[in-house]
C-alpha cells in the first residue's frame, strides 16, 4: 500500500445535458481546469447507452438503456481517468464495470468532482497488471 | 456541461435509527441546518423496505428487504433531493434506482453529507426531460 | 437521527497492490495515521476474491472473482470499520454487502479516504440491532 496525505481540496459541481458523453465530460473538465489530481465524490443521473468493460474483459461492451446511474467513483488525472460505474435498468437490475467513452447522458447527470491541491496523479504502465496504474506525488508519502 | 467551482465545504455526520425514513431524514437535515447546497459523500447501513423508482418508470416500486445499502449518492437542495441508491439482498443480489420517501432504516445508516459553502442549488422544471433539474449558482461558472 | 457538524478534513490517497487485503489495508491506515474518524470517499479497483456478509446473514460468504469494485463506502474508526461494497463480475452482474477481511486485490485499488478533524468515531454494542453501532463525538450535535 502506498498512502499519501493530501492538503486542501476544491469541489467542482457539474451538470451534464442529454446527449453528452459522461467520461468525455470529465476528461474535458480536467483539461479545461488544469486539474492535476481529482476524484469523483458523488454522481446521480441517467444514461441512454453505456460502454462498460466488464471484469477481465479485453474491451468494452455497449449496453442499451435507459439506466439510472447508481454509482460512479474513481480518479481523474491528465493521463486519463479511471472510473467504475454501477447502473440500474427498468426492472431495477444492476450491472457495472469500467466506464468507457460512448456512455451518453439520458436526462441529466449531477456530479461532484473534488480536486486535490498539492497532489499530482499520473499513470504508468505496470507490467504486473498490464494496465496504466496510478502514481501519486506531492506530499511525502505517509507510508510506502 | 455546466461546471461551477466551489469554495469551502463542511461535513455533517448522521446516524439514523431503526424505523427512520432515509430520504426524509436527509430532507430534515437540509431544512434544520439551512443548507443551500450539499451532497451525499458516503453511506453505509440497511433498509427493511425501500421505495425505488426504476429507470424511466412513472412511479416508485415498494420492495421488501432486508437490504444492505451498498451505494447512495446525489445532491440535496431546498427544492428537494435527487438521490440514487443501490441495495443488496440476502443472496447478495443488487437492485437500484431513484430513492423515494418510504425507505425505512432496518438497523442503522451512517451518512456523511458535505455542505458546499458559497454555492446554491435549486431545481427547475426542464421541458426536455420532464423533471426538475439542478441549477447551480454562486461562484461564476468555471465553464458553461 | 443524530447529526453532528464537523470542521476541517484531510484527504488520504491510497494505492493498493495485487494480493493486499482491502479491509485490512484501511484498518492499517487508521492505525498508522492515528485517525479518529474517517470515511471512504471514492474507490476504484478490482478483487480476485471477496468476503461479503449478505443482508441479515450470520457470517461472510467467500466469492471468487475477478470482480470490478463498483462501489465502496463507509466509516473508519479505531473500533473498526463499517464498509459496504458493490462488485461486478465478467458478465457485468453485480453483488454487494458488508465487506469482511479476506477480500484480496486483483490488479489495483485507488482509494480516497477523508479524515474528519475535531470528530471522533467509536462503536458500542447496540441491543436493538445486535451490532456495534456508530457513536459520533467532538462538536456538539447539530441535532439529537
């Protein structure tokens, strides 16, 4: 475990409109605001279609909604986001996985993103997992 | 996308008791503390019965628990909350959707609500979606 | 409902490695940093195996992954954590419940824990529920 103690934080409140891309909008926020490290603190809304990579799958699956967004969490960095989502359908049944581009807002999304001051996230390919994994710098590690 | 940058924030920690209404308790907090904008940051607990509106459904469905609360997120305003919940049952199976009044605590709920200073949430009927959608005011928009 | 208004807060960013115990790592953070009250604000990652206590079950069930972590929330105290998790499998199907020890990281976990200053969490056996329930002290209650 790497544990890094942060300092101050700044909330951003987003409202997304019908037809907007959920992941693409969060990537745009990072770019436009120059965020170095942030996380999704809360999200409520709906999708008309979702692109989700299921556990250990090689690529995303496109699933047709409408879906309620019942969970969105993860980290945002200039090297890309890492977001997992949980969705529920017309029968209340839930599915979930890794959020891809191409997940499109149905009615709305109300999202709170918290930017971490004095912290910088980056991503580097990790041979053990095959993915670009999170690196955290800024404050000295509280534990490494 | 509308993106508004916030300022400071204040956490409230709630513990709900058996028999209390989950949504009603959050509405009471907003009223009693005079909160102008807040979000649910974390929630753990259980429900004995839940009232959930599934995706695109006209009204809430009453579902019998006991359920573990495995996700609760959304925004709180004086014009009402917008909350989505994920629940798991005795077999671990999960369901989810839009949280209605009439969702009753089984053993406990431990909730962290974060109030956003200098921000004001309101809700206004949006003809495109048919729902009262979130408006955010306070700081000048970081992007609109 | 008990509602307690907090003061400042400090984020900790964790990255867990393959083979580490999810709940055990959070317990270690509390111990090593001397945290008196904290909550999980965001978590993204994967598990190879999970130990989950389903709703009203007497003990945890061991379930084999790989799973994506699509939700983790709850509180951390020196008297132990109270964490609920939602997981999705290779087909996107989700399960959830109370997180036990023995839930092992598959590729990674990126977690934001927020420590609450001026607040102290403790747990005390509650005869009504049979569990050790959360007590919150520090600031005078905003409502009790």
